[in-house]
């Protein structure tokens, strides 16, 4: 007998159909495909370039700080909206690494239990039914998902290769501009790996100011840059603080994904609203983790060392893929390489979508990637694959090339 509970679910998560949907989400498909590939190829190493998190643990100085602070009585209680010292460290970090001056730690910074949590909570402060959130696609959907749950609408702006994977703000219709309250940006970008320019951020500030739209810049990968590109903050542009906030995460820049620590900085009213919503949803991150976060923010050289590894791996991966015929271009930021798929295999299988090509790679070659068909057909390679040494990185690349060299792709 079906439980009465089946008819009690909110429409936002599927209503009475919740749990009965047979459609699989992208990352669940990837998870199952990886399991199947291991079963089909038990003697073949899985080259996992689909994973979107660092392959190493945090710096020992960060870990040591956590261990020390966790033993203190003073750190055992609720943190609520965060300890003041972390806010101060965040403001100093923005100035030291990004040249952002004048951030008031009292009123313009608030910690979050990871950037995902911050993105999920922000719409509660602004979105009413009928309001619009402008999103970029492909991209990280959380802000848009919660917008829809609140009765709002999402307007998607495609990130196209011909526009350097930056959104064309002029393409957004007047009626959308009028109803939009939030606009989500993410640079360096996941999954495209593209970086923003100061000129682009200036354009964003002008657009937001003219249309009364709040900018939410997800800067999760902002410190992961190389080849002469300097870390760039949206807040470093004149007028940015008047129109929005930036979310910085310690997950990627400091190998602290599971630690769940981030901060929202920028416009005082937006930060205040976020803090009010957050205070009704959680009781703050463990103080000892915030203390470890302070150590991290005070040691940006940790990120610089991480960048050296990702840059080296990008060089290897781009070289390998180009030798196989792919139009692979090294990004200036993030640990993602976004590559257009081939049309098919010469005198063989055709690939109509990135999902089809990604499925081919995992089932036939035991290589895991993430497909994106939102704006063109691309697969995302991540350079966070398992490799303990630079020599092991070369071995992985040689194995990748070996597996793909027995087919001739048609582009």
C-alpha cells in the first residue's frame, strides 16, 4: 500500500512524483558509468578526469592548526555567523591577494559553510514569485535551483566559444532586465576554465547599476590562475561593492573541499541579508575550522604551490590532446579543460552530443569526463586526476594517449 506521505511532497521537489522519476541526473549517470567501466575492464586503470575536487589533502599547517584549535574549550560552542578573527582575515586576504581595499570586516564579510551553502541561501533574501535570476550556462546551477523553488524564474545566458565564454549582456531582453534581481557569474569558470577581464567586470558593474540587479560572483576558483594571469576579484572594480557580493571558497584554493568554509564579501546590505537568512538555517561552521581557515588565508603561498601543479598538468594534458587532434587550449585559470568533442570516429561511430562522446570514453576507454551540451558540445577534463608525482602525471598522460591512439577522430 502506498504511504500517504507520497502525496505530501512539495511541488518544488516533484510533488507526488518525488522518488518515482526514472530520469537520471548527469552526475548520477557518470557515477554509474564509472562503476560499469570498472566491471567491464577489471584490469584497466580508471583515468578519472571527471572529478571536480582536489586530489590532495590540505597543507599540514592548516591541518595542524585545526588539530590544535579543536582541543581548546573556547572553540567548542556554536559559531553562529562566524568569529570576528575570520572576518578580519578574509578582508586582509582580499587586499593582499586581489588588491581589494576598504572591506569592513564588521559589516561587509560573513562566513558560510561552503560556497554552495551561500549560493543556496542568497535567493531567500531577494526572490519573490515572478522575480528573475540571470544564470550563465553551462554552469553551477544552485542559485537557479533555489530561485525556482521560491517561485522565481531563471533566464539562461549561454557561454559561447566565440565570446571567450563570457556572457553577452546586451543579449538579455528588456523585460528580463526589468524583472531580474540576481545575476550569477563564475570566473575562472566551471566548466569552461575561462577567466574574466577587468573590462568585463566594469561592463558588469555598469549593467547591474543601470538595471538594478544584484551581482553574485562565485569566485571559487579565483586564486587558481597561471601563465602570468593575476588573481582578479570582481570587488576590485570601481562600483562593484555598490551592486553586489563575491563568494570566496577555501575548498579549491587550499585543498579544503570537505572542510566546508567560505565567505561572502561586498555590499553591506546584501551581506546583512545573507547573514539574517543564514542565522535561521545553520549555527555556523566549527570555530576550529575557521581558525584553520585563518591560517590558510594568511598563507596564500600554499595556493601558489598548488597552481604550479595544475599549470604543469594542464600543459601535459593540452599537449596530449592536441597530438590526438583535439583543439585543446590551456585555460588561464581553474583546474578544468573544456574541449569541443569530435564529430565521430573516421569510418565509424558518430557523436551527436557530448554525453554520447563522454559515454564512449568511459565505457570503451575507461576515461571519465563530464559532458556539457548546454551551449555547444564539450567535455570537461579535470587535472585533479590521481597522480602522486610529476613522473606519475607523465605516465597517466602516456596511458591516456595510448588508449585513444587506436582510433582516428573526425573533427
